[in-house]
């Protein structure tokens, strides 16, 4: 199936035509009702579920990528230690960055179906949100919300694509995705679509990215945790 130009622009972060505004963020129009239902249920359970990050366009994702590639923004290992990015080859830099930051054009945040969430009620108003594993694991301020999501998230049509360490993107318990809508859109993303998008960009390390794109795509884009069986 060949996706049309408008759809390709949406899934690669070059268009926001598929989005609507909600709570100072932008979500795919077709997931809003399910998200509100999830938010209402978490409120009934004693949480104040809020969006930390939702849609990011190609340019914003590129700015994050280039800042990390040029060591202007920290790159972290799975152990949350700073990586000396300048000591790495270009492809090694790409792999290190993609542990936590998606390749522009392939970020699930482009879809409008994926968002990072936290429990605002569990922290003070001046709390500086980090979106790190410690915040969502035992003893962290959002651990109780995370445990609730383990049991109930699928009931509202969402799942966590980065729930487990599969050797690609590091686990991100804060990242949720709308199952049906994200799967529908991701069917239209391919190595060819991504190649065409990136070759016209100003991404640092572009030559290394394009040379190794099939392997990067397999490891970091396709390699996600599956939705729970009860969601089908």
C-alpha cells in the first residue's frame, strides 16, 4: 500500500493536519475521547494524570537530535550516566542518541498518538520533571500511577511500546501510545519513506544514518513491546 503525500507528512512530523488541541497539547483527533476516558479513570483512582509531552514535529525532533549529536545537550546511558559523545564514531553517536531520542521522521511523537504522562498530584508545583526510570519505579513519585497503568491502561486502548528492554529504545514507563491509531499509522512508515525524509534534512550524522538506516529502523523503530493480549 502506498501512502499519499499528506499522510506521509503527518507520520514523519512534517504536518499537523491530524491534530487537535487539548490541555495545551496536541493529540491525534481520533484518540482524544480515549485519552479523556483514561484521564477520568485515573482521577477516580486518586491520580492527576497530566501530559508532559505529546506531538513533536520533525523540526523540533531534529533540534533535539542535532543538539545531542554535537554534545550541546547531554546523552545518557541506560544507567543514566553521561556519555562522552565526542569520543564516538558517527554511527555510535546515532545508536547512543536513539536509546532515548527517536530519529527525526521516525518518532512516535510525530503521530499524535503517543504522549508522555505523569502524576501532577504526586509532586509539588515547583518539581522539575525529569522523565527518568527512577521516577516511575519503586519509591519514585509516579510509581503508584505506573502500577495502576500496568493493570488498567489497556482498558482504554493504550499501551506502553517501550515498557521492556528489547535492545533498542530504553524502557520508558512514562510513554503511552494509542494502540489502534498508532498501529494504523505506523503501517505506512518504511525505510524508504524515512530515507526520503532524512536525505532532504540537515540532520547531523546524516551520511551514517542513511548508510545504516535498515538496521537502525529494525532495532529502534520496529522493535517495540506488543500491546497486551486483552487489547485485541
